[in-house]
C-alpha cells in the first residue's frame, strides 16, 4: 500500500503540468526523444524542430507542440 508521500505513481515532470499542458525543458525534450541537447538547440536555431516558447528567460516546449511536430514529420 502506497503512503501519502509516495510519488512513484507520478511522472517526473508532473510538477510542470498546468492548464496549458506539460512543458519540457530542452534537456527533458532531448531525453524524451533520445537525442542530444545540442540537437534540440540546433532544431530551434534552424527552425526545424518543435515550436519553442519563452517562459521568462527559459526556453520550453509544450508537449502538444512536440506531438504535432512528430506527427507532421512521421514517415
């Protein structure tokens, strides 16, 4: 039986879940997609990756934008 402090059932990014959806940092996106962080940065610089947003001084990626980008680029 899980205790009240057991967080094993929540995904590690659950703290970023909001009404606008889940947000990924460049490193989290790289981990999810299995690519390097520099690849994610190059996608952003060249405009070939998922649409990024700015949250203060941080770059973030909406999970919905990542899914849409993957769907649009599937072969």
